[in-house]
C-alpha cells in the first residue's frame, strides 16, 4: 500500500495524462517541454515499478490458490 506521501497508481496515471495533454498544446516552450518530458518519464518509471510489484503479488496469490489444500 502506498504511503501517505506517495501517489497511488491511479493518481500517477492521471498526472501522466495531464503531462501528455500539455504536449497537445500549440504554444510549447522548449525548456518547459524538456522538464515536462523528464517528469513524465519519472512518473512512468514509478508506475511501471508499481505494476511490476502488483504482478508479483498476483503471481504469489495465484500460486497459493493453485496449490492443493
């Protein structure tokens, strides 16, 4: 479970959508675009890490479920 200061996966994906929407604007400043891109990459990396962690937890649960009792 995420800490109080750490955004949830849903919050990260929403923020990533906002970054992507910003790039759809026509008046993009190059320096700001670079900063937004870097921020977007960091969000994507964190979200990917969370997804990998969830996949691992699901695999463990599936293995437990599939074992005979």
